[in-house]
């Protein structure tokens, strides 16, 4: 529930702002009201920029057992970033409403225009950051390559039929990345998902999916999945977690 606290607080602030807009709708000095909202917008705009440029980092324990904890922390930080953005835009819009009202009345026109400009300066910076982040995120995802090297019939630890999928994971980005943190994989057969099973390979590592891969390097990923029908092909899909970038999507015969 704590993950939703920043959003709940932002919603409360938005509601209060709407009430204030209604309360001051007949104000004889709209430029003064515009200044009030613009100053608050600037404060939250700067707060958002600070959170976006210098986000809180997870300093807890490392390892696969703490991945969920690290992800939850990341979601909370994102909630703070987006909540401050919502509140900023909320006050910037409120400042705009009263600044335009003052300009139409020709009442302290220069000051009203100043408040209008100041309230949206952070928005231009934020728009630039968001655009830059989208481009950077897309570039990072496109720098990763996944190739299916082998699809082999095996038996799992219970003696049931399984398929061993061997993948090549290449990290073309400028930072270390692991397969588990970068790629969402799904293996299906006849439209039904088949699930990971344990396959003992004493001569090779089977936990390479959590191994950080240096920029410009690749690693072999070996995963076994329990088969429904050993004679039928399997479909392997590997993509980014948001599904925007697909690395592999095809059917493969089980050899």
C-alpha cells in the first residue's frame, strides 16, 4: 500500500487546488492568484527535477532473494517522481487560468505574462527530460540482442519430458545488464504456456540469467521447460518487459 501513498497525496493536492480555483474565481486581482499558483508550481517543478535527476538509489542487500525488494523500492521512487510531476502540472495549469484572466483584463499584464512563463519553464525542462529518457530507454533496449541457439528434448529432474532452450544474450549497451533484469521470456506449446523446470547439468552453469554481462559481451543462457507434447514445436518469445521491443518471436522444432 505504501507504493500508492505518493499518488494518493498528489490526488489530495489536486482536489485542494480545484477547490482553491473555484474559491478565487471572482477575485479582483487574478494576477496575484496566478503568482501564488505559479510559485507553488515552480517549487514542485524543481522538486520533480531533483527527483528525476537524482533519484533515490536502492542500498539494500544484493542477490536474487532481494530482487523483489529492489523492484518495490524502484516502483516507490517512480511513484514519487510521477506524483511530483502531476502536482506541478496541476499548479501550472491553475496559474495559467488566472494569468490569462488577468491578461484579458489588461490588469498588470506584464506581471501576469511573467507568472505564465515562469509556471511553464519547468514543464519545458521536464518535457526535454521525458523525451530524452524515452529515447535513451529505447536505445538501451535496442542495444540488446537475443538469439535462439538450440532447442533440445531432455528430461527434467522428475524424468518427465522437457525442452532445453539455449539462448545467446548480447549486451550492446554501455552498462552491465543481466538477462533476468532485461528480458521477459515466454515459452508456449499449442498456445499454452509451459513452465520452467529443473534440468541438472553438472558440467555447465544454469544460473547465467542472473549474471551481469559487461558492455559488448555475451553469455549463454540455458533454461529447461516441461513439455506437454515432445513431438510438437514450441514458440519462444523474448522481449523487453514492457513489450515494446521484441528480440525473438518464432516457433522451433524440438530436436
